[in-house]
C-alpha cells in the first residue's frame, strides 16, 4: 500500500498533515533514516506548514541564494 500519507483541509487557509515511514535521509546508516517510522506506524501526523496567506493573482516571489566558500 501507499507509504506517504497526507490529509489536507482546503479552506481559505490550507491545513495539511503529513507522514511517511522514512526519514529525511535515504541512507540506512543515517540517524535520520527512520526518524518518522514510529509516528507512521501509530497513524499519527505532522502538521505541514504553508505560507500564512494564499497566493493571489499578480503576486510575485523571489528567492535569493548566496554561496560562501568554506
């Protein structure tokens, strides 16, 4: 069956709850490999955070990324 679970309430302000059985890492040697497994097995969810307001026509977004040498 599906492993990713997502529940979304589509109101003016979107509320969403998510969980998947893995973690942030796909590497079995990582401490984060199975960090969400317990919640997934228990049927619990994490709140997914979105922008505070909805996107309206004409909105523009910019992303600035700066790299610094190590």
